[in-house]
């Protein structure tokens, strides 16, 4: 059938009047308006700072504001659900992190499945942790801490930044693999936990921040070992916990995720920019100041990390019987 010019004009007008479907977003026009990066935790923490740093990079490179929006609560689940329910058009993104992997098992009644309902963009950084102890604790090494804990079950208080946080899970994994019992004392953030550790109210803390260096140097706290399986640049003088507890590994990590069905072209552009940021000397230094070691790689690489971490921490949650706060 041959269409007349009037028919062609009519069809063209009809197509242009159709709403733009999320799956039809084109990478050459995206972003054409501000993009929101959802941080599921309060301002000032590692999730928030990482979101703002990568957001600044995106803004400079892609010509639109990338606005960090803090949606705290429920261990990061409120922010995550915001992204899961958002239009998959590239304008709402998630700064995803270790609690997303933990929460899949820790919270039995979530209204979403993180792996099923989001797509990985790229890992950004991995942050090592260290075991810090109060000087009153008679332990100068990981082996001595394990021996003392076995001799004094449930008499050591282990602080954390909150149930399900990276420091908490690092501590629970240590207890699980080393076969020791320490009493978990959750705080609303690492700052209050560190204050009580300095006071001797609690004796052990798995810490992520490089801000503890002064306390270690002055002898106010003692560092026993680093949680990563490879030697961390931030804690280069510390032995690895895995030297004593074979197979032990824990770290905080941050990356970017998007709602399921976000166009591949948009994911590809974001992934390319993250990898570019991790090669930029100025950005590398900013991440290093946080204690961060670059991740990067493909979306599939980040997806594999999330899947592995989800399975790993599910075993710890089930073994310890952890419950949400």
C-alpha cells in the first residue's frame, strides 16, 4: 500500500505526540536535566561523601547537575526503595554499598529484591577496616585477641556503627570465623562508637575511617590488623587478619546502581565516566583521602561483587541470628 503525503504527515504527528517511554531514552540526549543520586544514609558519612564526589565529576563531564539526595533510614532501605520505584530513565541513581548486600537477608520483609530490581553500573571504591582496641585490653595482636576472647567469653564489648553496618558485619564475621563471643554494642554511627572506645566503655571496634590515625599514633587506641585480604595502602604497617584467621576478608565498598530497565546506553555512559574518574589523579587522591582503593570495571564486574557479597553476608546473618534494630 502506498501512503499519501497527508497520511505520512498524520502518522508523524501521531508518533511525536506519544509520551517518551523510559526505554526509549537516548544516550546522545541524556542527561538533559538534573540527575539525582540517592544516598541511603545521613550526610557526612562515607556513602554521602562518595556520592557527592562522583556527582561532582559527572556534573563537570556531562553538563547537568548531579544532586546528592539523602534518604536515610532502615539501614539504607528507604533510599534503595526510592530508586527501585523510580522511572528507569537515568535520572534517579543509587549510591549502593555493603548494607544493600546485608539487608537482603537481614530484613525478611523488604518490598524489593535488590539484585532483581536494580542494575549495576560500576564499583567506585573499596575501603579497608582495622580492628581497634582500647589499651586496657591485654591484646597486642589478632592471635592474642582471639585467645583472650576465648578465655573470657561475652566479657568483651564490641562496638559498631549500627546493626548491619560494614564495621558490624566485619566484627560478626570475625567472631564467626575465629570462634569467639563478644557482646555487640550498636551505635548510631561510628563517631559515637569511637568516643566510647576512647573512654574504655567498649573494648573493640572495627573501624573504616582514616580519622583514627592520630589516636593510634598517640597510643590512645591500638590497631591489631586490617580486614582486607590484600595489604591495604591505608594500613600498610598492619598485618592482615587473614594471616591469623585463614580466609577472612571484609571491607566497605561503594558503587553506583540504577533502576531495572534503565537503558544500556545510559549505563554505559555512566560506567565509562566512573572508570575515567578512577584514572584521574585529582579524583584518585580525593578517594584515597577517604581510605578508598579504586574498583571500577564493567557493570558485570560490579554485579558479580554484589552477588558474592550478598551470599557471603547471608551466611553470617543466618549463623548469628541477627535482627534489624
